[in-house]
C-alpha cells in the first residue's frame, strides 16, 4: 500500500504530507483546491515526465516522495535494493532541467522508476495512461480470468525450446558455402597425407640413404683404395705387418724380453687382415642405382612439399592429418545435425500451432464470460446501451504466417462502444475522460481478484454521473478496496460516504501566497464535508442527509 506522499515546492504546493491507510481512501475538496496536483505528484514518483515548469515559482527544485509498504518486489530484488522497511521512491526536479530519481536512497534511472511504478500504482484519469489500455495487460488479465496462466507458461516453455532450436539451426546454416568448401579442403588434405603413407622416422632414414647414393662414386673409390692399401697391392699394409711380425718372432727367440712387442705385432697383423676382409665385403656389395636415387629424391621431395603445407617434420604432418580428420568428422556430423534439427523444429512448430489453437479456443470461452461480467457492471455504472467485446485475433508476421509469442498465437484487445449504433473500437479511442475512468472501474471490478497492482488511483471517475449510478460507483470502489488500496478523488458525497478514510484538501489564498492544507477527517468532520458536497452550504438539512449517508455505510 501507499503509506505516505510528501510534496515539496510542486506547482502551488510548498510543503505537503499526506498519510494514507488501507482500504478505500477518498480525497475531496472544492474545485481548484489542488486535488489533481496531488495525483500529478504521485505520477512523478512512478515515472511521469519531469519538467522544470512544475517547480513552485521562486524555488530551485521540487521534491516528491512516496513511501510504500510491500512484501517484495522482483525488480528491486534483482537490483539488490533492500526492502526490509518498504520502498521509498523520490524524484528531484531542478530548475536547470535536470532531475534525479532514488529508490531507498539508491540512485536509479527513469526506466527503473517507470517499471517499478507500473508494478505499484495504476492511475485512472484522462491525464494518465492506464495499464488496462495495454494489449499485453489485457491478454494477461484474460488468462488470469480464465485460469489459463499455467497453459500460457507451458506454451512459453515450448516456444523457448523452439527458438533455441531455430537459433542452433541458423548457427549451423550460417556460411554454409564456406563450410562446404572447408569440408572439401579437409578431405583433400586427409587424402593427400594418407596417400603419401608416411612413416614416423622415414625422413631421417631417407636422408641417410640419399647421402650415400649421391656420393656413390667417391665411396667406391675410397673403399677400393683403402682395400688395396691394406691388402691387394704390393707392399700392402698386410704384407708389411706380416713382415714385422716375422722379424719380431725371430727376435724373440734371441731376446725373450721382446715377447710383449711380438704379441702386439700379432694383434696388428690380425686387425689388418680383419679390416681388409670387412672392406672387401663392403666394396663388393656397393651397387650404384640411378633408379633408387631417383626414388629417394622423389620421396624426399614429397615430404618437403607436405612440410611446406602442414609443418616441418613428419610428426607435424601426421598430427595435421589427425586434426583435419576430427574437424571433418565434426562438420559432417553438423550436416546430419541439420537434418535432425529440421525434424525437431517441424515437430515443435506443430505443437506450437496445436497448443496455440487450444489456448485460443479456451480464451474465446473465457472472453464470452468476461464480456457478460463486464457488461453487467457497465450497466450498473450507467452504460445501459454500451457494448464491450474481447477481440481475439491471430498474431501474424508480415508474410501472413502465424507469429508465435510467449503468450500464444493471439492478440487480445478490449473493444468498447458507449452508445448504440457506434462501432466497437479500442477503449482509449472511444471513451471520454469520465467514461474511461468508469470503464476502468468496471474492468477493475471484474479483475480485482486477479490484478496484482496494489494501489489504484481513480480521478474523475464520477464525471457526469449522480444518484443511483454514483452509489453503484461507490460500491464498486468499496469492493475493489477489499483487495487493493484505492485512492479516489471525488465530488460526489454518495461515493465519499463509503470511504474507509476521508481526506479533505483545501486551499487558502492570501495576498502573498497560496497554502494547501490536507486534513484527515474525523467522523463528525466528515458530516460537515459531506453536507458541503451535498448542497454547497452546510445546513441542517444537508447535515441530516450527510448523517444518513454515513450511517447507511457504517
């Protein structure tokens, strides 16, 4: 509920504090007393446009604050603003044109104030926008009225999954030509590397073999020369070593101390003979092959070409092949995924259409009952010949295909006609200020059980009515006040007499200034105010009538 409204330097108001209570609150006072300014002040706290010309003449700024008692508020909870002691919304408008907004002394932007205000207060007057004029709000209330909110949430859940699949498919579809080119490239790379049949240490072995094959003539020459020197030629190393051994052998017989040298000579001769044998085998096995050299050269050229594409070394080439295979498999799987996604999307679309149609049919049935209930209330409020209809149309895209919304496939709009013969049109296009307030009252009466906005403000709801209709308006306001806090500005004593709390606004004009006074009336004071409202002047007759009105609604 709205607990208190504080106004400083707004229009003709210099300093004003208004305390409000639960239930049905009325504000009364003579024309021009400042009642509408109070509504304007409250509008500022919930996001109305702040203009410097609102500031009282001679002042630098105006400040308006509203204190609310609330259990919780999702918006403020998400912003991390503490609500343990309620919510205080404050707007400061300066003469320079700048304005600031605060919630519980935390600076917030205007958008936050507007969103917060929409959840706390609904103002019904010809000067303010009403939430019930919004199609989205009308659809929400129809679903609440028809107890369809569960099905609406289920539909929203299906749509969320559908949109997720669409987004996933769009992501896969994106740059499909580039993806196909990538597939072709990866296939080529894998096939090129696999066709080379590379072995891990092949390059090193080939380089060794190439080193031999490309120097075969020199190798042959050196090995032949070495063999001849060691064994084949006259006075070869073998012959000389044998001669040394023979000489030392003879010497050892003359001098036994040379035995160790003889042993060494024998080893040298043996080593020379063994080396000669190895060289003979080596040189005899050397076969020069131009074909093999060409094969090795070609193989090394293949490896070099692959290294230029995929990295130095066979290990890097083989790793690239492994990576390319994995990426290729992922891309090929994405093509399969696209087919699967298309089937899933089609299935979800069928569900959206089917469930949307079911929800639409249930809304149509709820709309019939709502129309009857609203028409009944409208007649009580002196709209005897009025028409009211819930218009349900399919939501369409520009190509005339169905548009799936989180609330279904319907667009809901409340239509109204004040007089017979006039076509039904959206409420805000056909109703005057006073009529609009009464239509809002009728709708609020029907939706009182479902609407969760705690504070309802009705200004000019009594324009153009009186007598029995005024009493019915008062009763409706009283009924709504059982579930909401109601603040009503009225000129009719029939309505004011039903209030739980009566606040009188009066204006005192002096030569120097204008003073606005707010007074919460006692029972006896209410008699006097109602008497004034009944006849302009307080007389015994008007007082008696005022007592009767108050007593009637005790």
